[in-house]
C-alpha cells in the first residue's frame, strides 16, 4: 500500500486571470474562440470554447477552421501560434499571462546544454540513476 498526499496546487500565472478580462476579450474579439489552460480559475474556464494543456491548445488552434482565437495560457504560445498559422489571428487573454520561469531558459541556453557547454553538471549515483530510469522508461512507454 502507498499513502499519497495530494496537495491543492496550481499555476499562479494562470490563476491571475479573471472573468472580467474574459468578458472584455470576448467583446473585443467576438468571432474568436476562447482556448484556456485548465489551471485557470472556474470563473474563466466556464467561458471557454476549449480547455486543454498548452500543447492541446496549440493542436486545437492549428486544426480548427476558425480564424480567430483568444489564448488563455502563457503569451508566448499566442506568438508561436501566430508564426505557425499566419492566416489566423491570435489574441492574448491577458497581459498578465507571462511566466517569468518559462523566460529563464533561452534557446542559447538549450544549445549550450546540448553541446555540454552550459557549465552545469549534475552527478548522480548508480542507484539514483537506476530508480530514475525505471520511472522515465515507464513514462515513455505510457506516452507512446
């Protein structure tokens, strides 16, 4: 038997958006579908045309025949979608949807890490590696 402690957690960035902002965005862009992350509050998600993960929001917007979308997740996602779908319009639900943690890593940081030049090295003992590998292999198996 395992004892799990489930905590009430969430993303403070997604939780910062309110219903007033949703109503204003929908009034400003009446033809746009509202796509929101599930970590937004219930007062926001009740207005959504689609609720899903960031990748789910991106996939929905790309496949949709609709041409306008209000994006209720980190604003860089709207920018990314605008680049990938230049024939569609993407609007931010709120200017508050900026995640400073997502902005900490740059493409240059990733590039240097791949080349082994990031300056950060984490050493793990064989037992920790074996335990982690079991979990990672299972995630990969389940994810397809």
